[in-house]
């Protein structure tokens, strides 16, 4: 694969970044006049409704097949983590500028890499570690006052 070609997962990851960036901007504007927790609830209901419609329209809502207890447990934990993250993110956006909140939030990239090593046995390459260090340094540079 050439450096300019993308795998399917890379395209989806890039789209995720674009939508996450738009989410921060839209959320910052949307949370201005209401409680941040209420804004998170509204956002969650919209996500649930939209995803339900997508699953229904694509026929993926019927006959999901067996789902193991382990899968349920980790999806539950992931959902709780998402909820906690969204509550904290919206509170941060309510209180601070999006240009500072988002870079700190993106330190999750660094934490995912570290957790991936510790819990999943993943081993980033030297370039991977360099990128992780640069993301950390970038976030620190953005938020540290001179």
C-alpha cells in the first residue's frame, strides 16, 4: 500500500475525526444557553434515535444472533465510559473554549495507546510511539499558558 492510499478502517477513522471536530463546535454553540448535563441527554437521545433508524433501515436491527455475557459486560462498560466522557466533555465546553477543551480531550488518544499496551498487549512501532509523544506534546503546548 502506498503512503497516500487508505485502508477502509483509516477512512472511517478519518471520518470519525471530522465528525468529532464538528461535534465539538456544534456542542459548544448548543450548550451556551442550557445546562451541560441536559445538553448531553438531548445529544444522547438524538444519537440513539439516529442509530436506531440506521439499523432499522439497513435491516441490522433484526436477528442480531447470540450475544455473550462477556460482550454485554464490555459494551455496558463502554457505554458507561461514553456517558461519563460526554458529561465531562459538555461540562468542559460549557466552561472553557473549544480550542482548549478539544486538545485536552484528545489526550484520550494517548491513553488508548497506553491502555492498549497494558490491557490488550498491543505494541506500537517506534513511529507509533513518536506520534503518541507528539500528540501529548501538542496538547500540552496548546493548553499551557506562557
